[in-house]
């Protein structure tokens, strides 16, 4: 994982994104059992469509907090938490 903290532009979550892979693991296993070509094609498709998403809302809208937009979002979403 990176040392850079991320902020979600959709919900304001601050933390590290999680990986989300499209498709189904069980379909992948089934296709590998059916034959090498379908299994390889499905595995490559799943691997190339992997995204980093927000753990809170599952949107792929996380940006680093050390960017101008990230700093703006931190101030906007977390100003109510200050005392």
C-alpha cells in the first residue's frame, strides 16, 4: 500500500482504497475446468478490469489527499469534526 492517504470524492471517506475485481471467482473456476482458452480469457478480463474503490461506498472516485482537490474535500467533509 501507498503512504498517501486517499479521500473519496463521492462520500468523503478518508483512508486507503480497496481492490474490486469484476466478475465472479466461481465462474472463473468453472471456465478453467471447461477449458484453458475460456479460463484464460475470463481471467485476463477480470485482471484488466480491476479497480481501486472506496471501501465505504464502492465508487472508484478516490483521489490523493495531497492534491488541491483532495485538500479541498478534506476541509469540506471534515470541518464539522473540529472543536
